[in-house]
């Protein structure tokens, strides 16, 4: 007898969990351990909220230089603790809303309890497929989610899904009719649309972040009730926010109904290679223009005067 077969009563739960992880990014933990992160400075923090440092003080005392930001990669950033990732995120600026295809990866830093972040949060969210082990959830995310496609001029984003096998029970109609995209040698289906705008960060309100909002996605062109509703206000109420590490590389935070779930990265190798060297030397980001040739304004960078540090 095949004991690995999913019982009919549990099929929808497994599929829903797969859809959740499809909305969020995937990564290889073993590979990330082979890429140690740069030796950045952080302020000591405790587990309680009252023991957390003021994020303005973190940035004032230890501003991140262009050289330090250039050392961060989607691989090595996963090796920091959650508190350290939070302090890195707080020292980033939002930049402009991205445009084009970005590869994605999620990571689950260990929290102060020693448990993986996903296990901590999922364990406290009723209705999720908590029967699935964290390792299996990571595998599902890595298999399904390949990144995001930004349509900046339209203010819309879509997620790149590489494998529909686990999502088929949730898809209404013929999956072959879903929008598809070939980019970077990878084939993907485009699902789970979201709105793009500059808005307040749920972690650090001193400056804006780029917001990826699924709450009212049902009024977007190409919205498909099943499975797209899972990310909306009638589903998991997903909300992402991102800030720019350097050109072509963004660090993101995923929330379910305003509860922080995990971190993710977005990376466009073409932009990173084209603008990376100039940013490392000067800290400047080249102007970005829209389809009409007009300069795209970055999201609000806040009023705190950022301390100058030698690159």
C-alpha cells in the first residue's frame, strides 16, 4: 500500500498550502550555508519587543556603505538571524518601483527561539496545513515559486509559477489558458496578480517601501477567481513589501493578514551586472525612465539624514 498518497479529505488543504508557498519565494538552504554573509555591524537585541533597538539609531550608528551592500547576495543574506535581517532592511531605501522579470527566493532565518521562522508563525495561524513539516513547505516553495514580474507602468505584479501539479485542484478551468512567460531559460505560468505602489512599511515607518498588495486583486485585468482569490482579502490576505539592497537586488518581507511570515529576495542579473559596479563606487542609482521617457520617482526615502560612510 502506498502510504504517501494524499487522502481525498486532505487534498484541498495540501493544495491550499501549496498555493500559499507559491505566493512566497523558494531557496536552497544547503546552498545558502555555503555562502557566508559579510561581517556587518548590528545592535544587540533581545527577544522581547521592549529589548529591540530603535531602527533610527541602528542606521545612525551603523550606516551600510555601498561596498557593504554590494557584498550582500540572495544566497548569503539568508545566513543572518531574523533580527539581523530586520536591521538590514531598516537601513535600506525603497528606490523606485521595479520593472521587468525578477528571480525569487525565500528564506527562513532562525529566530531567537532557535526554531525556523515558518514553524513559529505557521504554528500560530489557525487553518493552515500545519501537518506539513517545515522542510516540505520549503521544498514546495522552491519547486513552485520562481519569482515575480513587475509591470510598473500598469501598477501590477504577477507571480511566476513553474509547476502546476500541486495547484491543479485549485485552478478553475483549463490550466493551459493561464498566461505564460519564458524568461531566462525558464518557463512559468503567471498567477496571483497584485497591485504595486509606494506605501508605509509595517516594520519601519521612517520611510516607504514598495508595496505588493493582493488584498483587492480581484479588480485587476486577468484575475482568475481560482486560485487567485487565495491571496486576496477572502484568502490569506497576502501583503509583501520590498526595499532595494542595490540595483537589481531587493529584500522583501511577506505578511499574512499583517502578521510577518518570512523574508524573500528578488534578483535581476541583467540590472545587477549593468549598474552594480557604478553603485559600489559611488552609491548612486542611475535614473529610471518609464515607457514615455519620463523619470520615475523613487518611493519616499524618509526625512532622517542618513549618516555618510566611506564606501
